C-alpha cells in the first residue's frame, strides 16, 4: 500500500539515524560520558547572540500580519539583503529576484532538482558526498552519476568531463565538503567551469553551501558566483547560525546563468508546489537581521584540532579538514568499513562508514560534539589502535 | 534547461496568484478602499493571544538546543499532545507514533503522495477542489481522477465507486471544503467508508483538514477518525491559528489503517527526503502549548454572513457555506467563468473562476478580508447585478 520506491528506501533506512539511535542505546547502558558518538552532524553550539536578540525583538514588535503568507519566494527585504551580501562577497552583482527563501538547503535542493530534471536525467556527484543527494535526485526522476575525487578528496576535472553524457543535467559541488571537510580552490573551480562551458549543452552547477561560513586555518572559501556561470546556490543557516531545527535557507541563481529567467520562476513554482509554500516567516526576518552573524567558528576549529590530534596521534590516517564539521578518516589495515566500525563500537566509538558517502575504506567523524567528549574519547582511539597494532 | 513538466506549469501559472497581483495593481490605481479583492484566502485575523503568549514564553525561556535537530517526525511531546487531542475528539485512541509534524498541510500532502504513489497511480478528487492537489499528485507520478459532487457540492458515493479502478490508490476528502465551504455529514462519510472497504484493494482516504476549526451555524465537523478506516489526516494550523506564513502542520495515520506500520514510517522518510527534514522547531513548541486555542471564528462567521447577504440580496445564487473561508457563487445568466470574471473586474470585484477548482460555472470569493471591504463591496455586487439585469 506504500509506493515501491519508498519500500526500498525504508528497507535500507538512514544509516546515520541508526547510528544515532545506537548511540542513545549505548549511552543508556554505559553512561553518556563513556560513549563517544561522532556519528551525527547536529551542530551543538547555540545560535549567536545576534540571532537570539533578533528573534526576541521580532516577537516583541509583533507586527500585524507578521505570520501571514508572503510571496512564495519570501520577503522582498530578506531576499534583497541576501543579494546585497552575496554581491559584496563576489565580483557578481545579484538582485533580490535571484533569491528564493526555502525550508533549509534540503528543500532548496529538492526545489532545484524538481525544476530541472526530467525522467532519466543524470546528475554528477563527487564522492565522497552527503548521501541524501541520492534521494533528492531520485525524488524527481533523476539518476546520480558518481565520480570519485582523488586521495585528497579533490575533484578531477578530466574525470568529471569524461562522465558527461547528453543526459547530464547538473553537477553538485559541496565545498567545504561533507564528509571530507576539504575546501576546493578557486583555481580548481574555475577550471571546472571552463571545462563545463565547453560541453555541448548547459550543465547546471549546484553549489550546496551549508558549510561556507565554517572554514578554518584562515582559509577563505571561494565565492561560487566568481567561479561558475550556470550556477544555482543552495544555502542553509543550519550550521552558520546553528538553526538546523528551524529550517531556513535559500536558492540563488547566478545572473550569469544561461536560463536565468525560467529557472528563477521554476524554483519559486517548485517551492510552492512541493509543499513548502514559503520559508517560515519569522526565520526569514531573523536571518535578515542577523545576516552577518556567525556561530562561534573558532570553537569548532579548536574541536577539529583536538579530534584530529586524537586520530593521527593514535596512529590513524586522515586528511586534515579545512572546513565543515567532519573528519573523514581512513580505515586502517585495509579493514572494510563495517569491520572497522564494529571494532570501534566495542570501544563505544561511533562513526559513520565511508560507504554511506559512496567512498568505502573511510569513516566520518563529526566534531560538533562537546570538547569534553573529544578529550575523553582519546582513550578509545588509543584502545582501538592498540587492538589493531597500529603503534 | 528546466524540466518539461515545470515548463508546462510555468506557462499556465497560478491563477489565484495572478488575481492577487491584478488586485494589487488595481489597488494602486483606484485606491485600496475601492478594490474588492476576494481572490486570495490569506487569513487576515491575528493569531490568538495563546499563540503569541506561547511564542514569547518559548523565546524567553531560551532552552539550550531549542533550535537544533529533533527526530524527523518532530518532538515527541508535541506529537503526543496532538494524539491526545485527536483521541478526545473521536472514539479512536491515537498515540504519538501516528503523528508526523510537517511544514503545513501542503508539505503533509506531498509527504503522503510521495509515500503511496507509484507512476500512473490514480487519486480521486471531488470537484470542486483546491487546484494545488493536481500538482501535489503530479509531483509524485500520480494521476488525478476527477469526480463531480452534486449541486449542493455533496459527494455521490456511487459516482466515486464507479470511478475506482485497479490503479486507484487514494481519495482526497476536504471538509469544510475549499472552495465551496460545505461540510460533509458523518452519515455520508461513513457510507463512503463502507463502500471503499468493499473495493478489491485498500484505498487510502486522505483527509485534508486545514479548515476543521472553522465551522459556523453551530455545526460540528465530524471526526474523520470516526468515519474512515484507511485514513491519513493532513492538518495545518495556517487557518486555525492564523499562521500560514510559518508553515506548521502534521500527518496522522489512523491506527485502524491496514498498513499502519509501513505507512507511518514511509511518511517520516518522505518528510526527511523531500527536504522538510522536520517541521520548524519553534512552531512545534508553540502549537503544543496553544493546541486548544482558535482564531476568532465568530468574526469569520460574521463576515461570511455579510458577504453571503451581499451575494444573494444582489440577486446572485450561492450555497451558504457552513465552514472554511469561501463562498462558491454560481455565475449568473449562463455566463462563462471568464465572461463573468471580466464584468466583475470592471467593477473592481475580484474573484477566482470555478474552472480553477475544476467546476466551471462558479466563482470563489474568500471572506477573510476586512469587514469594511465586504460592506463597501455591496455597491459593486449591485452594479454587476444591474448590468446583468438580475433584479
């Protein structure tokens, strides 16, 4: 009585959610302080003061009609403020018409795929990637085409172009990357753009950007607007302002996009008909007022340093991430993801297998957990390393 | 570069939205007080005091993690409170597991259709109906099958059963109805349920209930839980609490549903993967605290009375609605929707043609506009009636 495609997905389930539940079970048995759950990327920092002040002020002002419908694309003032900020941060001038407010980046991506995909159209994904992309593409009749990145998780432009077929409709870029935390350089992105523009038809570049505010080591994440022509940005404040439960984000189409007019209209239509109708009114107003605020990024950087030290000093291998909330660690001794995961779980160390991100031989650790948990986990890393004879 | 199905929809556009823009244009020319825009169902009453108090209290309490992720189905406490209320209002006992919090009823319906429809599956719609149903069904590969109601807009059980085929997956019930405002009786709904249960396969009954709190003349809207077995409720607080811009609602699967376990899991999965991820955290908490509150329903009833009087006393025909926010008026003198619409527009009277609800020969008027607008519009109704020689 349920659809066949959902039946399949129900059977496979979301591994990350399963890990989350496993973590809760283990916490109940061993005590929360003895379980090191690095499996879920739930930002644990509080929203910055600017967000809380804006929320309080908006509630107190209590403007009549403030909870009513607005245009499906969102409040004009919010969209204009975003366009202004994006214009300041790049060499491209964007106006409010480019922006559609969405229920977070997940809804943004569904809106975009619904707008561009016909049955059987292909979307290139660069592995490792956030596994929900598979669902977002499949929801709208598309087919993911996976291209592996190199051993530093950097995209290979030639490999991407080799994967292009007449059915290729789009490519997804996610930098800082989930799960690897790497940041792609401006040079790399510009060379990818040049290569895509040489293809026989337009290929949309979908830049999924929930982590662009979370960069470390003084690195500046290049503006996708500077790098790509046929660009659609999917943004979320879930991580930048620690508001993942509130569902607020946007799409932004580059004014350089070859199909700007139809595409901006199509995304607004999809936003309406896929059921969001519009992004939550109150959060549109909050993000407008707190647009230049950020969560405590140095705190995340500090925790990345601690977790990275745990990993490499215990004898494991990982590329040091320059952004996002994750370290993508190599499984040692040629162990499979599941063999390694089981050994880690015995020591109450919970990770997500790399296969979930279409990159077996690795596992993902999220460092948006308390500093104390990271510090306490050191003994678990060392115990696993000892069991495997790494040191 | 956009998908072919979206291209088609962009060309047809949303007529209601177009009327809305036409209304704004006319207001700029003739002055807001001289334009009688009954085209859009944007609830203009403020949310009740309980909602505003709850919102303020939640913001002031500022519980740590209050804006973070929760289960994709929503907060357990909110879902339990809804289940308790629904159990009190019917003879069926519901628990929290039946409920999934959603981004309003539109997202709820998309979640449900995504969960149940395979390509080519049919969904029975009772005309007149909210035209967005067509999109919600089409989004997930389904095909709407339209069955007309009688001249009082009441469903005909035999006609519905005659439309059932092996591909029929569901039927949508919307009472109080948009656009007719009629309320279906418990007897009618129970006879429909009995007939559906005699079919060769399970047919989901999707009860779209944004208007169940808005009933007039002392009428009690029957609980769908009492009437149907294979029931999925799609609820929204957009109208009951005047929060349409905030996007908060839920799905509820009857414990009597033949596929309860799979279906509740499928809906949560769809809620995640279609991009809502979860309903906005703050609004889940607000509706939990203000669950028994309602907007000023007598105010809407008063305006319905005024608008209905304008219509029938000017010489037009309409079934008096017992609920929702609309009057579905017959076009006079056998005029087509568009002929009549043009005459009305000349007098700055803006309505939505019945064809938009798959019921030509009628037009919809929304009475969620100010009392003064309704009073002022009397002269426009009389002018149109005079032009058409109705009196």
